[in-house]
C-alpha cells in the first residue's frame, strides 16, 4: 500500500527497526509493561523470535552452524518492513505491530528477527505473525550468510527448488 | 534517442561476492532502457554475475519493478538476489 | 497421555504454573535470556499473552469490562495443563513449552494466560500455541467471571450456541 | 448391593454461585452408581444446580469420565461446568 493510505493512528501503531545491536535487550527493556504492544482493547499479544539454530537437519544430512551474518539494502528494507507492518494492521485489524531485524553477526541462540502483534482476539495475531514472516522472507531485501563450524561461508539465495535450509 | 549512458547497479550478498566484493558495477547502456534489457546487459558485461542475476529482481528507487519498466535517469538501481532474511 | 509416557527429557521441557500473582514479572525476569524457551536447536520462540480487554464488540453491542476474575479446580487444572504441554511437545516436536495461568482478579491490560513454545521452525510453534490455547479453553477447569463497569458480575460458561464473548 | 451412600460433589464458578456460594453439595445415592445417574440425582436433589448441571461434565479423581463410569467409593467427585479459562 502507498504511504497515503496510512492514517496517523496507523502510523503510531507500527514500530520497525533494522539494527546492528542485539534485539533481546530492546525487547526486555519494554517487556514487563509491553508498551510497544499495549492497547486497552488488545486481548492478545504475540511475540515471535527467529533465532540462530545450531543444527540443521535435511533428510540424513545434519549441518552445524557456527553463526549467521546478515546484510541488507538497508533503506529499501526499512521501507518494505514499514509497508509490511502497515498492511498487516489493516488486513488483520491489529492494534500494534513491531518488526525488529538484526544485521551483522548473530550467534547461536540469539534472535535475528522479532515480530510482535497485538489484536482483540488471538487468531488475528497468530495469522498476522505467520503472514508477516512469510512476506518478510519472500520480499524484504535482507540476506543471510551461513558460517559453518568447518569454516565455510555461504550466502543463502533460496530458489523454489532449493529452499533456505537455515530458515526459522 | 537511445543515447549512450552508463548505469550504476548496486550489489548485495552473493552478487557482491561474485563481483569480488564490489558494492556496485557500471553497465554501459542507453536511454529508454527497460529493466529486462538492463538485466541482460548486466549479465553480458559482468559474466560472473550472470548466474545469480538470472534469479534476481531489479529494484528502482527501492521498489521492485516489472520487466518492461523503463529506468529513469538518475534513479537508484539495485540488483536484488533471492532474499533470505528472517 | 498418561504420565508414564513422558520421559525425563520431556519433563524438563515443560514448565506449567497456576498462580495468584501477575504473570508479566515472571516472564520479564527471564525474558532477556529466555532460559524457559532456550535450546541450541531452537530456531523459533513464540510467546502468547492472553490479556484482559476493555471492550467487547458483538454485532452492534459493545460491553465495557472493568476486570476479570478467574477461579479453578486447581489440582485438576495443573494436571491437565501439564498433560496438554507434554502432548504438544510430542505432537509438534517442540523443544520447550511454558504455560502460565493467573487466578483471581486480572485488571485490564494484564495477562491472564501466557503460553510460550520453542521449536526448530516457526510453523510448529505457531501451530502449537494455537492448539494449546484451543484445548486449554475447551478442557482445563478454569473459569472466568466478567465484572462490568456497571457493577454486574457474570460467570462465563460458554455453550456451543453462546460463545464466550470475552475470549482472547 | 446398592447400599445407601452419600457422595460429596465439588462445585465451582457458576455452580457454586447457584448453590449460594457453597463449594460442595451432598448427594444421597447408592453403591455402583454411574456418572450419568449421579448427575440426575444431583439435579433432582439440588434444583438450583439443574440447569447448569445439564451442561456440565463430571470429573472423578481429576479426570473427566464417560456417562457409564461407575463412581468408586472414596473418589473425589467434581462437577465441571463449561470452562472459560484463557
């Protein structure tokens, strides 16, 4: 949706951030009162953390990841994340949407992406988080490089036939 | 019309790696060129980028464009290989 | 599933709590490192908060809730929540499950229930949270009393034809 | 067989409210009684509970039981009206 379709209220309901810093402290700083998702008419709040995983199992093959590193077309990615968030507010009648994505090296067990939604009922937030993640992984110009324990490094450019094996 | 022109194309991730780490390449082109024509010229003039370019999209001023989109002069042009964020 | 079907590893993967205290500080105390959901092979962590909502819209009718109050068959509810969590671990191949439910008065904007899941991929956690909430609301002996701004109070005993209007 | 017996039934939420706030009621019954028979006697002997009891389940020793389940002596018996947790 073009920017003119978003209202002021809609603007306030969205928080998007692309950062080189760890995401967990940003969430922790607000989590006890959850101001980012709080709204008196919100009956459901949902936080999704996409985290760097150690092991990837594909059939019989197990690969061991040391860490992931992310890069982006930053300006375009922020624009697209905002658009994605605003569209989700409209489409799923959300009260709040938060999308945070980390760039640079993300060690095992830490979050590369955090998506938060609040809505009157839980189904809207569950559907919205699923949809936001699907669209983010399809369209937003962010790329991950997998760094294996073996020392090998590989940029991930999934095609319809070779899926991203490290996906959350 | 169709005056000679050079277009700078931004590279990311595997595309930048294929161009020996460069964050952009220059494509010799002409005015009124479309996105699909530019993609072909990019692949012709930078062979190392060809395999990934075939699977990539073009973004003009930070929006994906269709194949027949004419590239305005002065626009930001970016080669967007398949993304893997999240 | 009967208790004997759960292994030691399975037991460690589940954390269930029924409490009269606010849930948010319990989560906040662990959220920055998330030990409850952390696992090196977890690629996805999901936290759902079911929160007391101010307004309930049913067609043209809007009711304004002052607060909710919850009661339970405590011992039976804890047993069932554990069983629910263990079943979800098996069914959705989860690494961790957390289910917290608050009893007593829950003011507007505070959580009555929090469900957390971690899994290798996001779809498993999204499906698990949806399923756990569906089953919790169907079978676990916990009841809410709605307390309106008007002073009226009403125990909620949903039937197939009259759904729970205050549901998350 | 079928000796007279009293059974204590735990009440919660709207059921407790319907019984003037009592957290249990006594049902005069007999040995070898089934869950569905007990539900009928409960409704007969405590009319205020009848409407909600009709929509409730019975839990024996903290498990839901089927209609033909025979209630063991000494078991914990609980009337579980439609739940609304979450």
